[in-house]
C-alpha cells in the first residue's frame, strides 16, 4: 500500500463507563477532534476513533451498586451520557467502539488464541496488589503504604490462577524501538519515564481474571475472562478489522488505517500504551503505532479531578455559560498540550472576553457592518496588502507545523497573532475616517477588502478549533456561496490572497461571542 493511500488514523483512549464524562475526558477528545479536522482540511484521508471500555471489575461493581446488570448499566451510560456529550461538543469521530460489541469481542479472542499458539501465553499464579480504580496489577513502587498513588485507595490483595503474557521477553526490543524512534512516545518526559520503567525490570503480565465473569471469555478457558486492559488496548486495532481474512471489508480497512498515527492518552495510562500495547503488537508481528502522546492532567484547585474528591466538572457546566466553541478553544489555547494545567473560571472568562469576543468576534462584526454601510453589503474589488499577506503566510505555516506536532497552543497563538495584526491594520487605516471623504473611496475599498480576506483566512484556520462559530462567520461573508463549504477549504491554500470574490454579499449574523453578562441572562 502506498503512503498516499493510508488514512491518518487517530484514537482517543476508550473511556470507562462507570461514570459520566468530565472536562478531563472532554479535553482529550476535543484535542483529537481538532487534530483530525486539521488533517482533513489538509486534504488527507482521516479516520478518528473514540469509544468506551465496558468490562472489568470496576464496571461490574458500579452496575451492582446501582442494582442493574452490567450490560444494561453500560448501555444506559453510553447512550445517555457518553455519545450525547461528544455530540454536544461537536466531535466528528468516524467510529465509536464499545468493548461489549461482538466485532470487538470476537477479534480479541482470535488475537489471544494466536498469541497462545505462538507460545507467548502461559498458565501461572498471580499473587499481589490490584487497584480496582486503575484496573491494574500494582508494583510495590506504585503504592504508598499500600494505597494506590493515583486513587488513594487501599489496593486489594489478589491470588488467582491466571494466564500470563511473556511481556518481559519484549523489553530489549521495546528499548531499541524507543532508541530508534523517539517520536513514538511523546513528550520527551513521557518517553523518559517509559524507558526508565523498562530498564528497571519488567515482569510478565497476568492477562486474565478468574474471580468474576464480566469480561470477554478466554477462548480456551471459559472459566476466566480477559484482563480488562488486554481487552481494551486491542480496541484500536479491532475497530479497524484486526485479523479479518484477506479480501474482506475488515481486512481492507485494516490495510488502509493501520498502524495508528497517533494514540492520545492521559499520562496516568502511559505504561499500558507505551509498554504493554507495543509488546502485544510485537508478539503478533504487527506494525507499531507511530506515536503515543501522553498529555497532562487538568487540575481543579490544584488537584486532579476525582470522583472521591467531588471536584469533577462536566463539560456542560462550562459550555452552558461560555458556549461549545469557547470550551474547545480555551483548553487547547490556555494549556500546553503535554503539561498539567489548571482550569479556572476567571482565566476562561478573561480569555473569552479579550481573545474571542474582542480580538476575533468584534473584528468580524465591525468588518461586516462597514461593508454593509460603505459598500452596500458587497465585498469590494480585490486588493492586496503585502505586509498582511506575508503575515498570513507566516501564521498559516507556523500553525500547520505546530498543530501537526500536537502543539495546539503554539498553533492557536500563531493564528491569533495574525488576528491581532489585522486588528492593528484596521486601527491604523481607520476606514471610518476614510469614509468621511469621497476622495478616499478607493483606499477605503482596499482596506475593507484586505480586512475581509484576512477574516476569510482566519475563519478557515480556526475552523478545526471552533467549527460552529467559523461556519456562522463563513456564511456572513457570503463565502459559502462563492467558495463552497468551509470544511472543504485547504490549509495549504489558505494564504493565497484574494480568494473572496468582489461582489459577494455579506450579511449580518448573530454575535459570534456575546458578552458574558448577556449570555448569563
């Protein structure tokens, strides 16, 4: 298969359904959505996967606590909470995988059987601590006086006859992989953590549980179920046809998507994705993902969000006040992707007002109002300002490099710097002053055109980040009629000046970012 025909394939983690989505899970999913929308606007084929992890002891316990069968509990949360949350945040995923779906369960069993046949799985006894919150067999270093360092809960001592994966056999190969492909685990701090963990000595992994039955049955030992992480990690490949016979649609899908280009994960699940997952693929002689990117935590009051600390914030609590696009913009603009970052209502309100309402929204509304007032609502003749044109080329190039490297903050900064440049241009040229004297009509038209075409470019560049708002602006510019859908505009062509044709009719639309006091009424 040629490189040109392979889709850009991005995955989020699949999220546990024992609770509803919060801003931490939304953060990851929005980042994936922005990156895949950006690649689509580069003209690439894209496949974007998200989904839910529905097996394991934690899910079983949550279902029992609510007095319903686990499948019913999962169905209720997926259909009532998870899918609606992503729809509300305008997430344009191509697929949604559930680990209780037959397509996943059958492919997991087939994969497991192939590893056993190849000698990578053996029977043994596991004795040691297990954190139900992490669904993880813990090492002594992972605990603090017997408590999980992530959840703060006492680890449960487990003694079971299980099946084991020869994880330790792949340590030299994994170390060599990260030496030769440092980009396979980012940021560098995450890669260093993984390498240090591998060098400290890795034990084989128990990949089944025998003390409960909520999971995928081990195909050759149906009294046991597949360990939830071994099951869950495979979703990235089962969703696109892992192991399907040649000539089938599943095999064709797998050929055009695998390996994944980016696995987005939170840093707390890094080891699973950068140690266990690639080892599983190595055992199956499958290509490894090109990049696992571990982003930081969203902190509230200086602490990671946790159900036990009652500091979780749902996306709707924020979007109801600021709007969906402001939510999408803020978290990627305010926090360097890969670092921990604190959310505060005050900081979001300040950025909303200064960057979105004033710098961007006000620029657009002033331009539309001036074209309506001075040009009878029609875009004037095509003009060109060389300084603005050069600034746009620089901004679009920098944004493309940054966003493709998952530096969302750097990419958004480049775009918004151009937005400020356009505001400065309007202030300097003062079209409202030029309009007072008919002798300035040509200069006035040039200023309005240059501003309009700059806003055309800003709309395209910001579309992956704020799709609904930019589409509203696109329609106000009349560009939907003259240039086509905003999602079809190409990042690589955005800096070509003069794309808005003269005579296009502008229309005054809704205020893009209303004042917060007005939104609260």
